[in-house]
């Protein structure tokens, strides 16, 4: 009698494929960008926009230097909340640019 392998669930197969291809991290990065308004709130989201994540650095365009200074003070908390929202450390630093 031959050995038959138990069937894998589709989610398991997709999860393994994402990990092998390195896409899992990219998906989490995109999720973190999408979570920006929910994390920072509507007023901050009106005056800032996450642009990209590059080398675990999140680049955020801000409306002006006043908002840039305000967000620098909130940087650690924002970073922690974004990482928690995707259950991974995808962001180590946030760079604010006007």
C-alpha cells in the first residue's frame, strides 16, 4: 500500500508560497500603508500621506513643517501601532518630508 499525503488547505499553500517568494513582507507593508488613516486619525491623515516603505523606513509626505514637527513627536507611537496592526515589524523608522 502506498503512502498518500493528506491534502493541504488552500490558505496553507498560499501562505507557504507567499513566504517562499518574499511576498508576505510586501503584503504586510502595503497593509501598514493602508492602515495609516486608522492609526493616526482623520485630522493627521488629512495633512499627511504615507508614500512608500523602503528598507523598513516609512516615508510620509506632510502638508507643512508644523505637521512635520508634530508627527516627529508622535513617531514612536505611530510606528508601534502600525507594526501591531500588521503583527510584524515592517517599519523601524519613519521619515517625514514636506
